[in-house]
């Protein structure tokens, strides 16, 4: 079916793999542009008692959210076909995906720190309902007394700062991927590569979102979703590089392109992990005092 919004020919699905518009809904961009122009050139005077006109920024945000959800669901359903069909027009959607990926790890750490303490250190603590939680692993380490609650954990330090560092690391990985693709003499723009990288990242990001929900309801298997999501980035790199066809002879072989990007990825993620480990150490020590200090 041909998308009435961008003209892209889609083989199947309810949403366009290029622009994310719902198939069958025409003129979305034109309607948004017309509404924006109309609101910019006209001043409404609302009679007393009449409902106010909808805020254009809110309406645009709703439209972008709807478009992104369609793009995201299409990427979950058909990740390979969706990624290979996107162009630089999906740059914003890919950017949103990368941002979601970057903030997911710190959010899981922030919401699930109690489960991590129980699972890996055998810490006993009392929940708000008075229920004591304890891990079988290492339960003899700290079962002499209940651990204190870590009320001083900073959302800014754990989530905001670490999310920024993670986002920068991901941008560096994308930039290096773009560099090696250009060395392979593949004609592609940065926005197009970013869009494809972000689209391939939808599945790992989806795993992270499930992990965040599990950490919120204190189910410790969120750790596995965290690990699988992290491993997912190692699949995103080769999928992105090999998805582009090289019509020009010569250039860097794709095998070496992938290896170079892997090296940079390991370095970038190891630098980010140092900050996350420092925050994890601060959380543990804030709960246990000096009892686990010897382990660090």
C-alpha cells in the first residue's frame, strides 16, 4: 500500500516504514502545517464561557507521539524490514529511540536497586508494608540486622547524569559507525545511518522498557532484560553496517568496519560503566554503611 503522506510503497503493515504514518490516513503533514500557519496568522478571541482553542504545541506533541508509537510497533513487529526501509526522514524517531535506550539503564538502577541488593549481596531490608526481603545467595553476609533505607539516593546523579553520559557514548558509537561506513565507500548520509541505527535499536530498547516496568513492581528478573538489552547493541552495529550495499569497489572491508566499531563501543561503554558502578557503590554503601566497604 502506498503511503499518502510520503508516497513510500509499503508491502504490508498498518504504518508506513518510512514516515510512520498510519496507512490510509492522508495529508497528515499538510494538515499539521496548515493548522500551524492558521494559528500563526490568526488571533482567536474566545467568547465568555467558550472552551479555549487547543494548544498547538500539545497537538503537535500528540501527533509526534502517535507517529512514533506506530514506528516503534512496526520496528518491533518487523525489525529488519522496517530498518532497511527507513531514510533520513526517520531521524527524529531514531533519536527518540536512542534517548530512550540511554535513560533506561539508569532508570532500572534507580527503581530496582533494592532487588539488586537482595539478589547480589543478600541484603535484608524492610519494605513499606513491613515485609522483609532476603536473598538466598549470601544471606549470611548481612542478616544480622535489617539494612537501612537509602533515602538519600539522588535522581539527578543516578538517572540524569548517567543518562547524559550514556547518550554521548551512543552518539560516539553512531559517529564511528558512520566513519567506517564512509571508509567502506558506501554513499550514505549521517541522518540516514542514524535513522537505521536507531531503528535497529528498537528491539533492545523494548527489552529495556519491559525491564523498567519489572523494576518498578520489584520483580528481579528485570536484570535479565537489562543484560539482553545491553547485548542488543552488539547486534545493532553489524546489522546497521551490513544493511547498506556497497556499489563502489574498494574501501574498507565490512568485517574490519564491524571490528573497529566494536572496539570503540567497548571503550565507550566501559567509560560509562565506571560512572554507573560508582553510583551503584554509593547506593550499596548508603544502605549498608561500612559493612560492605571491604568488598569495594
